[in-house]
């Protein structure tokens, strides 16, 4: 049983996985290989020299796995609610988690099939998004959304920040108090 499952391993999903794993949570995140960042050239990401999207994805995912997040390179085909919390099903197997974060980029199809409230998108070429509150909560208990699918800008730095924000909110709920992570020079 995982504390947090994250569907998506692009900037929002990997950032959420990084924060959650670094906080000591049992985290699994799923990479379908369909991130639009894989086609990007990035020159506007604070603190990062210009880079190709695939390299940005690789670096972000590596940061998360360094702290213990488990990366599964499979397509998620469904999500179910049950007695054991939430079950994420891939084409290969199933995984149980207490909390779930949708970080599926420009696609809200899986969220819609799960029964989440989906509304019209606000970004160009983003047809549908998951309705969330300011914390990233959906209308289902323990189900969250981050990044473009949650209605934030498609820019990698913004989706990464939103993934971190939502992860901090989930971690805070799991801990029962506000979570803060500040690294300092040694």
C-alpha cells in the first residue's frame, strides 16, 4: 500500500513525487511516455540552463526516485475506489494507495472515466480539465489533481510548481500538520 499514487511523470507528477518521497512517504508514479514535455525545448525554466524536454523529464524523474519514489513506466487504464482506498490499474498490475494525484497533462479522459468533475479548459489546446479547489482537491475524498489537467498553465515551471504545491497539501493532510521542506547548505 502506497501513501500516494501519482498518475503522470511529467513536470507536475515528478515534482509531486519528489516532494512526497523526500518527505518520507511511500510514493509510486506512472509514466505513460506521452508527456508533451518530451517534445519541448525549454529556455524559460528558472534555475535550469536551456535543455531539451526529454532531459528535463529524465532529471525530474531521477530526483524523485533518488528519494525512494517508485517509477512505473506503464499506462494507467483505470482507477477504482474500494475498501483499501484507491486502486490504480495498469495493463500489467494493480497498485493500492491512500491518496491519488492526477497529473495527466493535457488529458482528462482517465479522470472523467473515474467520475471526477471535468470542465472546459482555460488554456489554448487544452479541451478539458479536472475541477479542483485552491489546494488541488477534487470532488472525491483523497483524490487530487496538479498541473495542466488541474487548469494551470502548460509551462513546465508552472506545472512543476503546482505539482509541488499539491504534494505539500497531501503530505500536510497525511501528517496532520502543515509540512514544510527547506534544505540548507551544509
